[in-house]
C-alpha cells in the first residue's frame, strides 16, 4: 500500500468514526430533550398545547423506562 493509499484509507476510517459519533451525539441530545419534556410534564410546567403535541407523537410515553 502506498502512502497515498494509506492516507485515503485513514481519512475514510476517520469519516466513518465521525459519522458514527455524530449520530450518537444526536441520539443522546434527543434522549436528553425527551427526558426534560417528561420532567416538565411531571412538575406541571408544560402547556396543554405542548402536552397534546407530544402525545400526538407515535410511541410517546410519559413514563418511559428502559427495558
């Protein structure tokens, strides 16, 4: 393998890792946002409109537990 081929392989591997990390970061942020919405709901800090919008999301649950 030439130096150029090694460089290209390394760049591609880095791109794959960055793509995976970006996806995980987005999923983590979404999970955090969902958790905050549930906390706000349980303390009565969400409007009826916000509650209705979240309840319209397929699969939404106010008491989410990881199983």
